[in-house]
C-alpha cells in the first residue's frame, strides 16, 4: 500500500488491541488509520502526537446513553473527556411525529453540536404505528430498537404480544432489539403496595424492583427472541441469576448478548442510605454478591459489553426522592467516568488483561451495533478514533471536575489511576492534555445498514 501523505502520526505509545499490546506508531490520513508500525518507515507527517508512556486504545463506543438534561454539546464533551469517541443514544419519538421525522430531528441536534460521532436507537411503544415504521427507520440508518418490559405507569411498557410482533419485524430487516428486562406487572404491583403502606424512602426502593423481576423478564425476552429468531441485547444486567440464563442461551447458540454498567459493578444497594435518590436507577443497585457475579461474567465473556446508561439530572431534580422515592427521576451520569473506572478496578485491581478494555468498550459494541470496523478498532482503514490513556495519572472523581450538566456523580471522591489524557475523533484532536481543543460541531451521524451487525 502506497501512502501519499500523512496528516498525523501518533508515536511512541503502547497500542492496545484485543489481540495484544505492541509498541507501535499509528499513521493517520484523511481521518483514517493508514498504517500501524514504525514511524521510521512512514513518510513525514504534518503533525506528531507523542504517546510515550501512554496506552493507545481505540475510542470507547458507549452504546447506552440518554440525552435528557444534557444537550448534544454537553454529553459529547463529557464523553470525549472520558475517552468515548462514539455515542449511541436512545430516542423515544414524539407521539405527534413519525419515527423517521424523529430520527431526522435528533440527527440535526447531534450534527449541530456534538464533538464526537453519534448514532441513534429508536424506542418502540405499544402502538401499530411503531410496528409499521420499523422498516422505515432501518432504511434511513437506524437498525437498533428498544423495548421496555417495565415502566407501566409511564406508558412505556410493552406487552408480550407487541414485543413478539416487533421482534419479527426487526429480524426481517436485519436489526437488533434491546430490551429493558424487568417484569412490569410485578414492579407495578409492588410499587402500589409499598406506596399504600408508606414505604417510600430511598432504602425501600430496591424492594419495589426485586431481582426476581429482572430474572423473569430475561427469561421471557430470550424465549420470545428465540421464537422470532431475533438478535437480542439485554441492557444493564444486574443479577448473577439473570446472567446464568444468558449464559445458557448463548451455549445453545442463540444470538443473545448482555451489557452491564459501571454502577452495577462498583455500587451496592447500601448506597441508598448514603446517596438516597441520587442513585435511583432501574433496575436498582443490588448486593455485593451480584457485583462479584458480574465481574465474573466479564471474565468469562458472558457479559459482552460495558456501557454507561448515562442520564443527567441535577441534585434538585432528584431531591424529591428523599421523602418520596417514587417521584424522583431515574438515572445517573456516567459516560465520562466509565473507561477510567473499569481500567482502575478491572485492570489495576482485579488483574483483567488490559486487552479486555478494547474488547468490552470498543470492539464488541461496535460489532453488535453495526459500526465495525469503522469504529472500535485500531486497524488500517478504521476511523482514527484514539485515546491516549496515562496509566500513572491519579484522579479523584468529583462532580465539579466533570463536564456533564449533572451536578453530582455517584462516584464522588473515588480515586482512579489511569485517565484519558488525549482523545482523537477521525484523526482530529478533540481533547489534548485534558483540554478541549475541538470547536463543535465535529461529530458525524453514523448511518448503519441493515444486517451490518456482527455476531460475537
């Protein structure tokens, strides 16, 4: 291969890929990686980025985010500072707008403000219109869809009949279905019962969404996906028992994958005593035994990805939950802290090989959601989305040091070792030595083709 020109060379770093770690330089032209090897063999470049003493990782692909209080500007900046170079966000189409119209609206939001590349998932609600427009969404580049088995009070819960019909249609277009697995009937009954009994403190909340609700829903979702031959992605797995059901399905050859999130790996239900409504999420935080089971699932490969489920709210918005936890919104921020937390706990403390990071955070999510090898890889032809991680940099996580619109982090005061220092998106520096150096908008919408998903 003849290289006519080089825009940038990243040199002197330890390049981390799932296959191993190598001392290598990376040549970049027109936003793409054009060579991985020795800079001595490359033609002269316009710019050089020094990576001596750093790990060079593929940019993280965070496939589970929500743009609520955040704008695309703030969520993408937060992502970039954390080494996330690709965001996939869930959107729930406005009832007054068709799905293609909603996709176009959100695409415009992102293209006008994002500093990282982005794509979309469409949330499906239990209406005939949602079913009819699945193929239209796929035609314009959105091939992943989400359904809620819970949130009955919010009108998002779908029936088994609808889920089966939707999975049939998604399978026909070569797409993927993500499912929030909690049995809505169980949760709704327990919520009503506990509210009537005045059990509405933060420490009561986990009992309204017990592990059994997740376990039951996972089994039903896997059964329906098997009947419809639809690829299934289970979001934010929290229980060891649910993970075993996933493992059994995978052993039978069913295309089912599971994601977990940093908060389920690091935090337990005891946090409700200390942080109260700030850590209200669904499913709720579990016990220490489930945290350990999830780490074991990462090591065994049963859990395929780690994603943030980033959702920004303020302390004030959450505060109503101190007196009535059921009135507080769900969600916590997390895209910016995901990579350094998993590196610190997984690699530094638990002995995971560092090659697990690009697998969990980059390659696997890119393959499952139709972005590989454009994203999630340090290979010739891939987008030059790169993260220079300083393994010696120690940071104490604080809300004031992060870049989302949330004014809290559930990881306040936690010390991490290893932090993204420099981040590139398609060969352009976005974060350099801890400073934002890219003027938005720089992010591009990622159109994904039907049947572009790669089973892993």
